[in-house]
C-alpha cells in the first residue's frame, strides 16, 4: 500500500468512480446501522446519475474533490457548498466525505476535508456544518477536526428512522489556517 494520494476537483468522467466509492462505503460504514435491504438496494448506476448532476454543478459555491491512489483509482471524495436547509448560523456545508474502507484512517479524509474547507472559505463562506448519523463510527473525525456538536434531528433512510447530528465550525478562515 502506498501513501501517496492526489486530490483534485472532480470532473464528469469521475462519476462512476465516485459512485463506486459512495455505494461501497455506505455498505461498509453503515452495515449494522442502516437496514441491510436498503444497503443491498443501492445501485452504482443510479448513484452515478445523481453524481453526474452534482459534479456538473462545480461552481463558485459548490465543489467536489476526489482522492486518487498511486494507480489513479478514485478511493474517496468530498463535496460541499451552500448550507442546504436555510440555517441562519451556518452558511456553508460539508455535504459528504466518503472513503473506501481500506483507505480510511490514513490521512486521506483530512486532505479531502481541507480541500472542501479551502474551497468554501475562498468562496466567501464564513461558517460550515456537516450532518452525520449518530451511529456512524467516523463521526468522531469531525470532533477531531474541531467541529462542535450543534444540533440533532431524526432522518428517514428507507423505512428506518435514525438520529443524526450536526457538527459546526464558526470560523472557516481560522480553520483553513489551522489545517
């Protein structure tokens, strides 16, 4: 296993690679948390279609970044943009960070996090939040990155009601300088 990764802005041709990371990481991370039938129903093709639309939005406000290994395979991604729920405290949002299981806990997530934070700060966002399922073992990553638990809510995934928490950062410029 190498320890050299490339982080770059996603392009449309990355959609299937990102979809594979998205679906595979959901299946490994949320096994035992999200209903098995729901996880089995996830489709690379449906996910790819949604992701093509998201990647096409790359703009001043929105960006997706991919992490590639030494062989050029997409092993993770992160994206962010304007906060989506109309929150009055947070104007930016880290929508997602997903990594293939074998590449977790090696620093790739921190690199992706940094790229999204830098993009949001450069796009004149001042604050940021991310929503994470309470039972997701990776939620503590956000605490380690300085996020503070700011609220919780119920979310429906398939036929299940689950709890999720929002972690927030009140000063993106300062956070960007710390990373």
